[in-house]
C-alpha cells in the first residue's frame, strides 16, 4: 500500500499555547480546564490536550481559532518609577506598570519578573509566554543586578553570610556577588551603596537578605536582567523596545531558542465556535 507523504502542522498543549498568547497564566488556564470552562470544537478540554491548526477554542463567552505562524518575540525595557505596582489591575486603585505600555496589536504584554512598589529600575515585558517563563525559571540561572542604599553598619561577617546563603522564611537565599559602590567616606554617613546580584527573583528578596543581617535597604533599583542593562539614556517612566541585535544578544545570553513556527490564536466572532 502506498502512503502519501503529508506535511504535519505543529501541535502543542492548550495551556502552553493560551498562556504564550497572553490569554492567562498557565495556572489560570489549567484551573479553567479542570472546571470544564474551556472547549475545543465545542467539546470540553482535557488537561494536556494538544491543539492543532483549525481548532476552535471557546472560553469566557469568546472564541478563537488556532493558526500557525512565525511570530518573533517582542521585548520592552521599562524604567519603573516609585509608586507603581507590577500588576494589571490593583484593588487599591494604585497606578500599575501596565498603564504606561503601548498596544501589542492583538497580543498581550507579559511582565518578566516583578518589582515591588518601592523598587525602581529595569522591568522587562514580552509578548512571548515561553520567553517570560524561561527567563523567570530558577533553572535558567539568569542573574539580576541591583543598586541598593543600605542603612546600618555593614561588617565583613554580614557580607560573608549573604554570599554563603541565609535561611529566609521561603528557603535559603544568597547574593551571587556584592560590590561596594565606592563612595568617599564623607558621603557615606549611616548609609552605604552596594551593587548586588542574585540568580532568582523571590518576593522582596534583596531587602529580606539585608534585613537578615539587621540592615535596612532604603533605596533599591534594578539595573540589569541577564544581558539587558538599563541604559542611562532611558529616564524614569520611559520605555523602549529591544531591536533585533539586542534580542539576539538576549536569546544567546539566556539560552532561549524562539520557535521557527508556532501556534497562535486569533479571535473570531461569538457564536462561531
């Protein structure tokens, strides 16, 4: 029997596709699947079920069709000011970092990591959920660098403890590097400036590490995430999209390989799914 050669389209687990396309986090999508809130071709979805080109997805009274295309990741760098929270909506009505972002033209901006309300500096956003997940996952060992002003007497023992690792409420944490900023003695007073780096992004990790040694951070700014540096020309509150050369450096530095072709979802009129 002669079998005709076929060209196979890519397939992918539904939660991965929907998360990458910005329809929600993987956790949100998996929860919706378990509650049978998502359908494929009018049938309830099974967790881990794969999508194919042409499938129609229904969720939240909306419908999407699955297509295949090459969509290069977009990445924004943003110089976050004080007083903004890293969330799409805030119950207290505080300004969010998403208020300042441009339209992604049918896609959705995803933050790569977070900065708390009192931390300024480099915050990255992407339209590619795979890139965001890759850069935030501890196994990628991508370091973040901060400049911090620390109040209190900093001893050699404290520095050694922070480099070796200290036990916090959510596990052991440490700085991978600590460098004094080198201010003149008369400029220091009770405060000292340091550059620190760490390999993960736990909640308030930099502040909690210093606090474990009886010290207080009263100013904190992120200046680097992996191979992306906050340029001096990017003022507070400004943003800029990475160009092709910068993206190439970022992918190489983080060992991320964008898919040659991938599944995307496009919105279709209600009632056609």
